[in-house]
C-alpha cells in the first residue's frame, strides 16, 4: 500500500511540486473557466466546478483506451 501512496504523491522529497501536478492544475483551471462560462445557473456552476476536478481522469482513461494500455 505504501508504494501506491508514494506513486500518487504530488510533492517530491525536496518539497517541490512535481511537474504533473502543474499540468493537472492547468487542465482543471482551463476546464473550470470553460465549463463555468457555459453554465446558466448557480447549480450548473457548482456542477461545472465538480466536473472540472475530475475531467482529466476521464481524458487519461480515453487516451489509455486508444493506446490499448
């Protein structure tokens, strides 16, 4: 179990964030701007922000499907 926790740790031993964390953050911010701009109410904005947090996981899943990994 410790290996899995280390693998998904976004901070390395020196305390600096890993590059993948920055890429993920840019993806979340970009998707949040887009999804909020097309939302039409408060509930839609909340849902858009939640979607922005998880869409990169679906994107990577689709890439893996296309690569047959």
